[in-house]
C-alpha cells in the first residue's frame, strides 16, 4: 500500500511540477471546491467503493456509480480504494491518473 501511494504521489508531482498535493475524500469533494483551486494545489480524490457484480460495476460509500471493469481480477464483493489525481487547472472533470487498490 505504501508503495502504491508513493507511486501516486510521484506521478502527481511529475505532472504538476512540484505543486502541493491535497488528499480529499470523495464525500467532501465538490465541483465548487475543484473549480476554485486557482492552480494553487493538486487534488487527489480518495474514493472508497465496492464491486457489486461480476461485470465490474461498483458503488462508492456515498452511493455513486464507479466502474472497476479495468481492475484485473475484479470480483463481486471486493472493496477498493481509488485515488484520482486531477489536472493542475480549475477543470472539475480532468482526471490525469487513477489507481485502484484492493482493500482486505
């Protein structure tokens, strides 16, 4: 787990030229919060979810849809923590990097 987070931070640092990084839970992340960053920091969204069927469809803790189809070996009932790195701009839907980590 520490290795994955280190890779994520490295990717975010390279993509953003050393900007500060803020980890934010998906439940507290809003479009307004993303749109008003003004390029001061990079947001890494932390999403906790569960795969609900064999096709890779999932639900977050907040009840939103998330896909785990591209996670190798996904299975029904598996729990994941997803890290999404947003681009260093004020766009609210520009994810440049995503990592899904299986939780035990």
